[in-house]
C-alpha cells in the first residue's frame, strides 16, 4: 500500500507542478531517476501521514526540505502544499530553517492556511527557467465560469440577470473599446475596456464596487465565486537575490501571487540583495490579482533600485519596478506596513503600482509611494507617511487622505500620462505636506497636466470638489522669488486666454473648500500660476 501511494502521489505531483505530461514520462521506473530518488527521500510513511492528518498541520521538512540554505527545497515545498491541499491541513515552516529556492520552474499551490513562522526563504533569481513563475500562488478551489447571457452592461447598473451560487467576482471586457491610451515616453495604443465588481447570489451589484463603464458589447466575462472562509499567510522572512538581466521591460514575478479572495497576509518580510548596475524590473513580490477582500498587515517590504531603459517613444525613462502589484482587485488594505529602505531615497522606486482596482487603503503605512496607473475607484490613505514619489493616481469616486504626512512633489499628483483625470472628489484633512519641490520655488497641492489635445479613451476630469481641512505646508527654505503655495499646478501652460481650443476638453474643478490651511513661509495659498485656466473655480474659505 505504501509503494502504491508513493507512485500515485509522485505522479500527481509531477503532472501538476513540473508540467511534464503523464504520456511522455519514461517507461523505465515510471519516474525520471533523479525525481524518483528525490520523491522517495521526501515521501512520508503511512504512519506519518496519519499523524499529519491527526495534528491538522504539516511541515516542509516532513516532505524532505533540508532548510540548510544550500539545497534547493522547492520540490519539497511544492509537495508539502499539494498534500496539505488534499487533506485541508495547515502548512508550517520549520523554525530557524533557511529554504533555498533555485532556478526551476515550480510554483507551490497554496489553498490552506500557511504559517512560515521564523523560517527564511532565499530566492535566487540569478538564473531562472521562467521569470513569470511565482514561488507561491494562493489559489481558490472554486471554479470560474463564463455566463452566456450577459451581452451588455450599463454604467452603475445595479443588477445582472443571473443566478449564482453565492457572492462572486465578475471581470468583464469589451475589446472593441480602448481606454487608458497612454501619453508620453511610455506611450501606447490603450487597453481593452475592463471592469471588475462584486455581485451577490441574485446578481445584485455591490454598491461599493459599481460598474464604471458602459459595455455596449461584452466580448469576455468571467465569474469567480468568492471564498467565504478566510485564508491566512503568516510570518516568513524572504530575501530575493536580484536578477542580473538587461534593464528592459521583461518583468520578473518570483514572489507570492494572491488569486483567491478573503486572504490575510500578516507579519511577512521581504528584502532584496545583490542589485547591480543593471537588472530587469519586478512586477511585485506580493502580486494581488483577480480577487477581493485582501488585507496585508504588519509586513515589511523593500523598494527596488531604479534603472534606466528606453521607453516606447524612443527616449530614456526610469523603469518602474515594484514590491507590491495590484491588478483587477477590490477592497485591498495595507495596514501597519513599511519598507526596509529610506522612503525619501530617490535611488529606489516606489513600492506599489496598481491597475483596474477599487477601494484601495493604506492605514498606518510608511511607504515611498501610492500609485494607481489605469484607474482606481475610491482610495483612502490614513495615518500614513509617504516618501519621495508621494501620491500618484487617476480614477473616480472619493479619494480620502487624512492624518498623514506626504513628501512628494505634490500633495496629490494626477498622472499626466493618463490624462490627469479624477471623476469625483478629494477630501484632505489633518495632513502635513512636505514638498520636495520647495527649493525650485514651485509648490502645488494638486499636480498634473493635460493639453486637451490627446485622446486618452475617455473624457478627462479634475475632481469636481476638493475639500482641504487642517493642512500644514512645510515650505521653509524657499527662494526669494517664491510666491507661495498654489492649489493647482499649471496644468496647461498654453491655455492663457480664450483663443486656445481643446480638441478633447478637460473638465475643471468646480469648488474648493479650504479650512485652516497654513504655510510655514507665512505666504497665503494661491489658486494657480495659471489664473485663466482656473478662473471659474469657486474657492470657499
């Protein structure tokens, strides 16, 4: 019986995780000699299996992990999670172990609670078989499906004509419509219109995740049931030995992918070593995709070194590389998180980038940046400190910044490469703004630019209403020519009178409410260097 279990277990392991077809396995000995030997050494006895199941947990060493920092333990790690998934067991790291993760294309399928504890993981990216293969992938056991009867959707539609097994995440695409047609050094032709939202079993759309586009034709729709139980990932000290590739946009994954809803990551640490004069970028050590209700807390991450490359417009650009990446995800919170390197050191890129998200939250975080590239619907930054890259965003809904210190060039920068658009409102209260640009004599709370000549694939807006309460601007050290801080940057230097015609009109803010806004310089808050562009904005003090 033991031998039968060993052979079946090893076959399942190989077929699922090394992507070797069962039909192409060599006849002699059933398994390749090296893997057969490795599997025998790491396969527990039947008595061990009974003990694991009775305990409710299993360790990596139970499946042969050495934890000596030299032996590649990835096969044992993958096997441990496979067994845990089959028997619904918690996985635990071995105390004081250091697991070396080498070049092989292997990903551990995580579907149960995992406590890495005090164990360390050394991820060697100097030579890898597949840069897109994550080390861990937190997955749902539920199956996604494509309903046939959803052919169109309307913005803010409240209900879908569909019955579901429970709450579900819905991702919908219209490939006939292009949005986010990027402008500038990294210009592109845009991306297919995409939205993601939550519906209940009756098809009612969650009011906190509204549909933000009209979909005249749904070319693709995927429904993924949301896991009701919470899965936890705790502890673990991870170190990435950085890749040595050329500095081009060939992103590395090689981290923890979260693709299941209702996950808590608590107490994880990630560091980076051996970054050289060049390297390929990273798409996020923590990568959150196609899921909802994720909390990352008490976690320490690391900003990556900035490298230069050539953008799509043929000019040099600083290359974005992230330790956090969030795509098509809803209700994501980072709580009590920080980074290992100085948040004000411009040699290191911003910690986070996101696309197609809703309800992103920083709470008690110290990071170099918050960034929403291709839109966020609703965001909150509270009780936090942001460094040299500050707050960068486009999107819609309500953006709240409260009880925080922001050290970027602007208090909030509306990304000009996506039209500096925010369709909604800003609420800023009880904050300190430390402008990096003060020595230049140009201090602006809301930054961005839009010439009105580029089609971004949507109408571009400034926040309709901006409320700023109890803001302190630390603008000491300014030059003699300094005129004082401004609410708005000069978004279009060519728009100085009525003769300027916008091909794609930019919708300007209607109202700004100011209460107790002070500057260390003692100079009053102005509207903008461009008085004409913002002449119709109502300022209530």
